C-alpha cells in the first residue's frame, strides 16, 4: 500500500526532454493507467517511479518520503515487463520464490507465500514445471506472481499483455483487475491500448511528447476530452474532427452548403473566439435517418463497415467525411441517400491551433 | 482481373501439415478475406496462389487455366506484406518505378512516369515522390508498398496482414482506403488477416480457416449471423459469441449453469436433447424481471458501450450494454436474452443445428 507523488519531474536523455514538468499524485490502492503513443514518456515515468531511471530534476515521494535518489531495491516496488523475463532453468516455484530468497525468508514461510500467490493466479498446478512448458498467458501469470509474492507497496506494469493474442489479453485484463481488487495494492500500468486503459483504470493519465495531457476517470476522459490529442486518442473508431465555422445559430462544415442548427447555449461562448474552430463529434453522436428530417442534411453513404453488432457508416458532406455508428444493416450499401444530423449535447469545439477544448460537452 | 480456384490443395512442411485438401473459389473482382489464427494456413494459401510455394497435391486455376506449374512472374500477381520491404536508398519514385523497369517489361520512360504519377495520386503520396523511403512514417511506407504492387496493374492483389504493423487509428484510415482502391481498380483482392474486425469490415466474402481447412465462406453478415459451427461463431465478434450448455425442454432453453429457463423463438434439436446455446453479447439483456441471475465479474468501459462479464456459478457470460448503464463489480444482476437471436449447436460436433 502506498501513495506515490510525482512533483515537477523533468527528464532529459541528452538534449531530448522526455518528461516535461510532470506532476501527479497516485492515491493508495488506486489503479492508474498511463496511456500514450510510443515516445510519449509513459514508460520513462514508470521507470522513474521504480527507480530504474533517474530523474533530471524534481521529486518522487512514496508515502511522503523522497525516493528519487534511492536505488530500485530500496523502494519496495515490484515491476512486470512485457517480456516475461523468467529464469528458464528454474521451475515456476523457484521463479516465484526468487525475490524471497533475496530477503532471506525461511523455507516454510516461503513455500506458503508462493502457494498462496500461485492459487490466486490459478497456476498452482504448474509449480513444478519449467517456464518453457507454459503458454504465454501462464508465463505472464508467473511473472506477475513473482512481482506480487513479496507483497510490495506498489505494482508497476509496463505493457504486460502486449505480446499476448487478443483473446488471452481480454481474459488477462479481467484477471489483473480482479487481482488488484483482491490485493488492494497501488498499481501503475502503462499501455498504448486505449481499450485496456478504459477497462482497467480508476484514473487514466494521458501523456504525449512528455507532457501530461489529462488525468481523469475513464468516463470523464471519454466524455470530456480536454484537447484534440485526448479526443482522438481515446475511442474507437476515432472521433470525427473537422474544421467548422459558426453562422448565426448554425455550425457549418467546410465545403458544405448548409449547416446544422445548434442551441444558443452551445454556441454563445464560441462567438468571441477569433481562432479557427474544429468540431469534434464521436461516431455515436452522428445520427442517420432514412427519411428527410428537420435539422438533418441530405448526404450519400461512401463506405460501410459491417461489424456484426453494429455498423460504421461513412457519409460525405461537402469536403468532409463523417463516420456514424448505426444499428447493423441500417444502411444497405454505398451510394445510398440518407439524412445526417449531429447531437449537440455530444459535440465538442476545439481551437484548431492550440487543440484546446473550448467547451466540454454536457 | 481473374478468377482463382484452388482444388484439393495440400501442403506439408516437414511433419507439419499446413493445408489439408483446401478447396476455394475466388471470383473476379472480389475482395476476399482469409481469416484465421496463426498456423491456420492462411499465409501458406496466399503463397501458393502467388506461386511462391508449391502444393504437395491439388491444383491452382487462374481464369480456368491450370497455373499450378507456373512460376510467380507468370501468374501476374502482386504481393503486399506486413513488412514493407522497400529499397531504403531509393526515393519513393524510385521504388514505384522499380517493377516497371524490369527487363521483362517494355515500358518507355514516358509510360513509366505516367503510371507512377497516377498511382501516387490514387494513394495520395504525390508530395512524397522525391523523398527517401527511410524518412517516411509507417503508414506512408505501407502506401508506397501498395503503390509498388498496383503500378504493374497485376491481375490479382495478394495482401498478407498489410495493416498489422500500423497503429489503430492509421489502420482505420487505411482500411477505408484499401476498400476504395479495390472498388476503383476492380481487381481481385485476396487479403489475409487474423483480425476479425478487418475481415468483417473489408471483405465482400470472408473465408474462415482452421487447421488448414476452410470451415465456412460467406458474406460478413452470413458469417456473423449464421455461423456453420461453434468455431466460426467464436471467430467473429468482440467479445465472441457466448456458448452455454444446456437442454431443450418444452421449447425453452434450460441452462446447466444456474438451471435457468429462458425462452427461445425457434428451437432446433431434439426435445430433452443436449445442446450449446449461442447468444451474442449484444443480445443478452439486463432485465430486472429476467429469469436468470448472475454476478458482475468484470466491467469493461469502451466509452460508447460497456462489456460486462457475468458469472453464473463459475460459467462466464458476456453482455454488451449501453455506456449509461451503471453496474458495480460483484453486484448481482438479473438478465434475459433476445429469444429470436439464440442459435443451437451440437455439443459434440459443434455443428449449427439450425442450418440443417
């Protein structure tokens, strides 16, 4: 159990700055997921917490104590990597017990701790096998077991499911979450996969170019993205983002003749903005109808992706392509005439130049 | 443009059998997706069509002609791989020109320029033509690879997981572009993937491969709603179709898990008989008055929807619900299903009993 506090942390690799004034408090028992593209700084941040990387300046506190100058071994933190990094010549039992040998625990206690963690992770029947005889999922379970066996203050995981196939990844995701609930240890998890982040996190931390973009619970990040990077990184398919102009009470897409009527409350604080505006709207807020409808604009479908449970339908409006999420089979094919409308309550407006969300959706 | 027919193709690599009597028919101009896990035989199938691999038995027909003995060049097919394999020292233009400059082709410099310019325009890489490929992003490199395949105007395009190395957003974009390219060129596309979303969203037809055999061929909608067996049922859809063992009693489904009785609209299989009930996660409904009870084991938030894992005495079941539904882990919920959506599978063979 531990609270982790990151204060004004800067990190340079040579002239390249990978963490830019990072501030973040991770509460005791919280599951925090750091999300971003490769090169965004998330792994560096994790390694800095673990003590596998020094920081150029700033403080890292664990339960109020500064640890940035302490060695990894003195921080009482466990780390799980994407590559399983098990000892191939040892059995599963010996691999899990390994960290306990270092702390000179007696054999009986050690066996008990190993057995308990193996049972939690459902690998008790593999204890006497070598890692090479295990599946990828079981190997990662062993790696997690080895990390948990000495009851560390915090568990750090760097893309632990990255090499597993998608079905196993889904299953392991649920297991990691259950494990977190059962053990209650503070967990920090790094991934580039937004679905993993949305599914696992109490709070998501989004990093891009070494800068913290947004911190919040999954729903907040999805419904109220603070900037264009977050808006486009979270959600699949990606949020539609397109330049617009405001004409009286209408929002007009570039190259389209008619605009969409929006309530005054949605537009009032946009009228004084002098910069270029971009509309951000998720596919589920782009609404399609078969018949002419007040406030909707006539368009032609250009692409259908039937996904079974639902379809993603692309429509062309002026020079802009919009993606809509519909019931499956709602539109029968390409080149069909439909009417498109937008749900103002789910629309976002961004400053095109700075990317900042000018008014979060309600 | 070409029809491709495979007849009874078998292929072994040492002791491993990659393909077992594979029959496959791909129509001229079709976008055909081969879907399968690693080791299912999809890449081997593609390489046999390309002429890069010789089958141990069986025939490859291109437009009705026996092409089994033809070499890769004679087959006039183009292959795009997951790895870009471009010439790093050449510019984009140099890479695109390369296939046209081979000695077997007789193009004038003007013809070459015209073709390269046209292809670059189609793929929106005109502004990159004078750049070295090593300075391109992944998505740009894959466009150049596709461009190099198109420029020869081959009869067939073969693509082996061309989008797998790209990040998710770029994959979404290129998926749409590839489909558009297919409809512009009107050529036969054979696309290999392990990603069911790609298969569903791109294919005119999807062929599901398992252990070197073709299990089912159909439109994406057929594969999704009328799978011929439990393997196909679980190959498409995220999360995959729920399969619940039970018995048919008086026109109802009685589940082994929890002994719950749920209604079905058109039962298939013998009365009192053992079957597997197949129900997609989006057809499981949370309902206060529902006949079945489960405990929430996991909640996955996907923004637009939530995927719940329900636990019934150790049996797990997925349910897709709206993002607005509020549920907590370990909460007990009542549920039902859409009776008209239930499929019936033979517990032993996995066969879909409703298709007999």
